[in-house]
C-alpha cells in the first residue's frame, strides 16, 4: 500500500472536517421546509443513491447471513436514531450549540463501557464525564438562557448516545468488512428504517425552495457519504488516536459556518461550554494513550527481565 503524502492526508482530513462541520447548518436550513423525519429520509435517500454508485464502481463484499441482524442494528443507531434525534433536537437549539453537543459521544462511551460492557472505569474517566456534562449544561445555558432551556434540545444528547452505541458495536465488525462495505450497509439499512417518514415527502420536496433542497442535497452527498469514505481512507494511513484529534476542530469550524451562512450570534457561554466539553473528551483520549504507553513499557520490562538484554536483541532481530 502506497503511503500518501502529508499534504494529501491533511487535505483529506480538512475535507472531512468541513463536511461534518456543515451538517448542523445544513440541517438548520432543511428544517425550514421539512419535519425532522422527512429531512432525515431525504438526506439518506440521496446518500444511499450516491453510495450505491460508489459501490458499483469500487465493489463491496456481501455480508454474512449471521451478521445481517447486527448490520441492521448499526443502521438503527448510526442513522435512524442518531439523525432523527439530531434533527428533532436542533429545532430547539442553534447550529453552533448542536455542533458542540453532538461531540459529547465519547462521554457516553464511558457510561456504556461501565454499565453495559461491565468494564472497569477509572476515576479519571469518571471525572472527565462529570466535567463534560457540566460543559453541556453551560452550552445549553449560553444558547437559550437558564429560564428558556427547552428539554427537547436534549434530544441531541440522545443522538450523541446513539452514535457512541454505534461505534461500540461497529468495533466488533470492523475486522470483517472494509470501511466502504460497513458504510454502505449502515446507510442502506438506516435509510430503509427511515422509510416510515415517506408519507408527505414528495409534496414537501415539490413545495420546498431551491435553496433548502440544495442544502439537503449537500447534506446527502458530503457529510452523509463522502465524509465517511474520506474518513475510512484517513484511518487506513493514520493511527486512530492521532486522526480523532482533528475531530475537535469540527465545533469551531461549525460555529464559523453557522455565523456566516445563518447569521447566528455565538454566545460566549456556548464557546466556554464547548471548550469544557472538548477538553474532557480529549482528556479521556489522552488517558487511553497513556495507558497504552505504560502497558507497552511494562511488557518490555518483563521481557527484558526474562530474556535479558541479549535475548531481547535476538527477538527483535528475528533470530
């Protein structure tokens, strides 16, 4: 496999950030003409057609029959529940606040690891979760004001939770299928479930202004299709821990896009809450990397103790 140049990787990562940062603004525009369910269905009908064309050109593997139920589960959490909740919640918060709240998924991953997977969670990660949830409250306060916080806006946290469930399940199947194959079946199965929103959609499309339909078209092609393909390419050539650092740039870029295209005023409290949320998420990732380094050092120390320096040198040299 040829290693791409740093410039090429940087451009691909930048395109992913721009695509996903546009999503809150695109959703906000689309909600002018569509209800949350119709917007999700139209967006992923477009993505499904686009991904179908990519699959015909590049080719994808067929899923094993035993994996079909789990691929449907991935479509439910990664597409259906995530985007239904995201669209519904964004009716009550700004695009800028939505971009921050949607990045809280790693906080829920800690909760899933503790309560569902029965993993031992360190005090450090618990403190990160608490600080992150405090940041969520600051975002909501800055966006709507303490007395005007609408609980419907918390649906975006449900979207973040469903995204964390999707990643927890997806990790178990990533080794069986290519990123393109996984993305295609996730999008197609999720779109199938979103079909419950079909009644009234054709009429809504006919009545929607051109600008709104163009925004939904962009949502279907860029954040919902191209970004996933580009992200899969990045993960092939860059360590996950390094690549995910770039995701912290999505909220600030999304705020700039929302301010430019929607004229949103970004409250200082929203920025402060965003810094708190992203710092807590970054702290969780840093702890994982630190534990990996410590474990590697311990393993090397044990090896040296058993084999001695000369024995370790022979192992590394392949003799």
